[in-house]
């Protein structure tokens, strides 16, 4: 028994040291604060991947992370490239200029919200800015079409007007010379579930937007080619 107790006493410092170990292979390489949005850039030095993590400074939020390849040498250059506000909806374009990555971030400025993020390649440096070029309201659902001319990208942002909601977003390449507003083509209600088919005729896309008609719900969006 004495030998066993002695062995245990020798192992205790090893366990304590293991608990204090901290790896430096995953490091924070950037930080950005814009209003109530926090963006942290995290890099995995072994895998040569870098990630932008987005969250809102409010109770009940959840983060969203996007990871991508590091271009060239170690590091990132994260900045806000554009910003707009439509009522309760806040939309920010956050860009890592060094690694040619842009993210459209949308959230509603209420407690319990989380950001919706869709990221895409961004190599152009002209016509910076975002523009709302179509808006659709059907019942308690709002859908905005956002044009990012500098990246040749269009994004839809949908959210339900209720407490504790979070939006959803989907981005796709802009169709040159495309013309046409957002339209609701079909609507389905089954119990608390609502599904709306929204079409973007200018870019030949259709999206099924679903949500539940209760406080705290968030929309979900699935988009596909539409002719």
C-alpha cells in the first residue's frame, strides 16, 4: 500500500502539468469589432487554414465559423468593406483582403439573435458597397435581395419579424443584365409550419423559406436554379 501511495504521489505533478498544457498551433491572427458584431480570425498553423468566426454581443447568441486556405504567407487582413441597415436588419460585408475572402453577415439587433453568414471569393477592389435592389414582405417574413457588385454576387436575406429571431442568407453569382423583383410563387401552411417559395427572376433562382410561427423561430432557406 505504501508503494502504491508513493507511485500516486509521483504521478500527481504529471497530471497537473498535463492540465495546464496549452497548444500554440491554433492562434488568433485578427480581431474586428463593428457595432455589436465581433469577428475573430483564427489560424491553424499546421493545416494552413484560417477561419473567421462571427458572433453578436448579446445573451443567447451562437457563433458561425467559415474556414478557408491561407494565401501565401501567414496572416490575415480583416476589415468591414460595406455596411447597411434596413429597419431591424443589419448587414455587413466583412473581408479578408489578404486571402481574397468576403462574407455577408446578417443579423437582427435583438437579444437571442445569431448571425447568418455566407462567404464567397472576393478578388475585385472596385465598386465597393452593398445595395438592396429588391424587398419582399409576405406575412411576418421579410426577404431582401442584396447586390455586391464588387464581387459579382447576389445574396438573399430572410428573417421573421418576431423576438429572438435569427435570419438566414444564401449567395450566388449575379446574372449580368438580369432584371426582375423578388416574388412569392407558392405558400404552404401545415400546423405551425410555414413554407414560402420565393423566386428571384433576375438571377434564375428559387428559394424555399421555412419557419415556425412561434416566438424565437428562425428562418431556413434552400435555393436552387429556376427557369
